């Protein structure tokens, strides 16, 4: 059995020195990007905005209205027709 020549061994070792760190960095970068991208993307901010908007609308609907009963009735009727 012939052992590989010097140039073949050198090429294999240098290739591994290049490929192993490149593969490791690629995998680490992919994991980091997968975990941090949702934190900095716009969708999370829009979800928080929607939740605070729902809370604000709920608070306004639950608060006593300073309007008269006739105005409240007209407002309710106009809202029910628009849906």
C-alpha cells in the first residue's frame, strides 16, 4: 500500500484548515441569524403595537361615555350598520 505523496498530504491538511473553520463559522452565523432576526424584525414591533391598540380600544369602550344617551344610541346604530 503506497502512502500519499507529500503534496497530496499538504493539500489535504491545508484544505481542512480552510474548510473546517469556514463550515463552523457558517453554522454559527446561521444559528445567530435565526435567533436574532425575529428580535430586530418589524413583525414583533407591529404585534406589540396591535396589542397596545387593542388595550386602548378596550379601555375606551369600558370607560363611561360623557355623551348623551341619544348620541350613544346613534353611534351604536351607525357602527352596527357599517360592519
